[in-house]
C-alpha cells in the first residue's frame, strides 16, 4: 500500500475508534478498519493489568484461544521479543528484530506452529503518556505490515489506547471482569424442575440466564454459551459431569468468544453446526441468505478453518453452541 492509501486507512481507523457507539462495537469496527491497512490473519488488543503483571485480551479475532492467551501472557513479556518491543516503545515487526525470530523460545513455542509469515507487536500509549496495552498483528504475507502501515499504527497508538480504555472502563463491560483482569467463575445447581440455584454468596443469575439454563438433562449436558442482552461477553457454561438425570452442578464464567465471534455470528454458527443450509439459517434468523453467507465467511475466517464441517467440529469441541433464553 502506498503512503496515501495508508493515510486514508489510518483516517478510517481513527474515525471508527472515536465513534459514538458502545465500546465493544467501536473495538470491532476499529479492528475491521485495521484490516484495510494490514490484511491480518489474527489480531488482539491486550489491556495492561498491573495487578497481574500481564496483558489481558479485551478484543481480537483470528487467533485460537491459546495463541491469544500466549501473546498477552507473561511468557511474551519474559521473552527477548517482548523485551525488545516494550524497550523500543513502538511497533516492531519480526524483520525489525535485532535477531532471528526463530532464536526466541516464545516464537518457536507460540508463533511458529501457527504458520504465520510476519507479525508485529505495538505498545499502546495514551495521550497522557500512560502505557495502556498492546496490539498484536500476524499475517500470511511476508510483505505485511509494510513500512507505511507500521508508521500509521505508531501514529494511531493513542487511538487504539482509547479503545482499550473504553473496553476496560466502559459501561458495557461486565462488572469487574476486565478491570481486574479476571473472569470470575460461578457455580449453580440445575434441578429437574427448571430451578437454577447459585452456590455463590452474594451472586445470583438473572432471570434471562435462569431461563436459558432451565431444561432437561439433554439440554444442559456438556458445554454451551448464553449471551444475555446488553452484555459484552457471553456466559461460558460447563456442566461438571455428564449424568443421566438432574440435578447437576454447572460452572459459569463471562469471557470473550474464540476468534472474537459476535452474537449474530454465533447464531449462524449454531445453524451451521446443526447442519442447516444458508437458506434455512436465514429463515430461522429472519434475514437473507446473502447476509448469512457473509456471516459464514466471517465465521470461517475468525475460527481459522476452511469448511463448514471444520467450523461445526470446532463448535462442538469448544462448546460454541449459543443457547437463547
């Protein structure tokens, strides 16, 4: 991309980051515009959590959970790549490192197995100079990010930092979940009468969550998701053990979805996992087959799979079945 095109893309990124929509929507739109500057395969925004001495993923897409976790974990900070990136205080690509990336234990353990061709990490600083977090980007092309893109990301550091701060402090974030860098887990007992009883003092599930969790043994077995209205992240629900009858104990925690899938994309993925055609999914969601086709393309890209069958397999394996209240 030439410098004029890169500047235009940077302008769109800045506009998306400063929008009037919710923090989660601003983050999604900002990362979508980032793709016009850097055709990335995966990206994450990590918020710096001083209480844990590490970054916490607050937005992103394209990476598997374990990859995103490693990129924002303490292993990156302890590795010589992380030390160079944070020491320079500006976007750094693999080819900008003063050593071969392959000589890094973190690179060999986390990035090499993913098959990326290039990558970049960019420290994010607010306008007041405070360190806010980290932007990670990886691509399938050794040409990207190019020099113009690196410079634009550097100039946009404060914009990305604003998005991260909004995600951490925004009203649409689950209370305490991001600010503390934790995903608190709750336990509930599900009875055969549709009752949902909390085992945690001081916390109880909402009526919407209770409704979604009610049902017979077949409906509460295994793992699935429940996304309450107005919440940024869904509940990841896991039944402690597969049993032929209720009651059972279930564990719940609100946290991001693998690949950064949106609620609508999870609804489409559910139809795909159930073996429905695009036309059948469109009818169920009251939308057009063309719109569903676009969502399916996004789902495949975010999950880093090539076929609907692979997407369905991953959905079943990782409990990405969205249950509506």
